[in-house]
């Protein structure tokens, strides 16, 4: 496949600012966090016999709203209220590879671009299997069935069956070769303003972020970086930080000086007192005026 300029820029430029979760793994690899006995027609969705709908979010929520948008896309085609999906962070698996960049990554405004159709097809496939399971149980055709918010409706008798009650039957059925997706005018949840799943937790201070995680004997590092692009440390005084409370180590890395302490605040306060002289590197003296002149040339 020809590599376009856009894909090259996305693949090489975004990785510097995005969170790379891991490379694709080889098949056959079990999907992480799979519940034993659950109906799992694809990597994102699990339906348990006790009625839980679990969505594995393979993109990192960084304020862009994927914790809402991605479950909503799948739920739309599954024909279930998105609020009923439990969202958990996915593990590393090749099924979660970014369709644009080729690795499991969040960045470049590609979350919706790379999952819009796969998630719709995943939801529609799961729905088709559940409908087929109900039709088999009722001895009618799938065309005689309808769905409504997590239930299959018998178009002949009006009887209803929950997705949970059909999950184990659906699990044994072969996946359809193709599925019919909804038309935009049929959307019930896509396009609507839905409450953010993380809004209350974030606004009340209850949300857990990476910086909140505490493990036994865990240390925290703060990196003091060179303020000049391409520069590095010329000289620094280790004693200016190692004598500070809680500091256990300080050493030079490619990005600057790493200060390791028992807590983040101890590392942060020590970093503020670091005595360092920077080598400005090959771009020393470069400013907006010089860049503008180069662009004109």
C-alpha cells in the first residue's frame, strides 16, 4: 500500500505527543479482562449471563470524550442505551490496533476516525447474533424479530427476551458474513448530547488518575528538561537535590535530569532547587525572526 504524506506525518509526528499503549500482539492471543462464560462477539463487548454489558475502551481518555463517544457508537448498533454499558480500560491486544497508525495508540485525532465503522459493525454483529438466538428459540425467522434497548421482540407473539437471557445461545452461533447498519435517521443516541460518564467524578475530585496510583515501595520521578530544543545538561550539582527530604536518587537521562523521591511533591520541590547549566545545543540563538527568514528563503 502506498504511504501517503498524511499517513507518514501522522505515524511519525503524533507518536511524540500521544500515549503509546503497546504494539500489536500475535494471534492467537486471549483478549485481556475476558469474563469466563461471557458472550464476547468482539474485543470491545462482553455480555454476561447476569445482565452486565461491559465495554473495553482501547483509547485513552484524555479529555477528548472517547469514554462517551466510543461506547455510544457500539451501543447504537447494538440497540441498547449507552448508559447501560460498563466502561473499563482495555488491555494490550492486536485487535485494538489503531487502523490508521497500525499500533495500539491514542493520538492524532484518530480515535473516532479509526473506530467509527469497526465499532458500528461490532455492535451490529452482536445484535444480529442475539436476534438469531431469539429466532432459534422461538422457531421463527430473524426478520420476524425486532430489538429495543437490550431486548429482542417476537414480531409474531409480542414476547420479549433480554439480551442476557440469549447470550449463551448467541455465543454458540456462527457470526454473520455481513450486517446491515442503521441509517443516520434511525440513530437514537448518536448525535445527542449525553451526560459525560466521568463528569461527576472529575468535578468532585473522586476520579483516579495515573498520578494518584500508589503501589508498595513505589518511587516517583520528576524530570527537569532542557529549556532549549535539542539541548542537554552541560553540568549540574547533584548535591543541590540529593540532600532534599525524600530524595533517593538523581541522574542524567537523555531528556534532562531525573530526580527520584518517595513522593511526587518531594521530587517536585527538589527539582525546583536543581542547580544546572544547560548546553543550548545546535539551535542556540534561533528565534522567530531567524525562522521566518529561513521560511522566506
